[in-house]
């Protein structure tokens, strides 16, 4: 029988953050080359869907969208939400 372990949830969390990091970096490269950009709403969706750490790291690593209000305030709030949900999952199902 397969038993869900918290390490699987952390691995999924890491994968989502790697994807969101890559999307933010890709949008920065597209902005430099004047290519078709990734929508801001799509990047914010990935931040809310447990990828806020990846978006935030990419934002400050390549200085992308750091002056936009939804990103400056929204991504840190999404990070708090992400960590709070992880903590609640751990407390309610794995302790």
C-alpha cells in the first residue's frame, strides 16, 4: 500500500517552484528580445499555486517586475500563503 509522505509534498512544492522560476526567467529573456511575453496573470497564478518562492527568487535575481505593484506586494503575500498551507498540511496530516 502506498502511503503519502510529507517528502512527496515537499518534492512537488520544489518542482512547482522550479517551473515558476523558469517561467519568470523566460519572461525576462522575452522582454529583452521583444518577443511575445508571458502574461502577468499567468506568472501570478504560478506564484499563488505554490510557486511564489521561485517567482520571488527570479524577480530579484534578474530584476524582473520588481517595480510592478502586484508583484512587489502580491508575491510576498503568496509566499506567506504557500508556507502557511504547507505548515497546515504538515500539522493536520503528518503529526
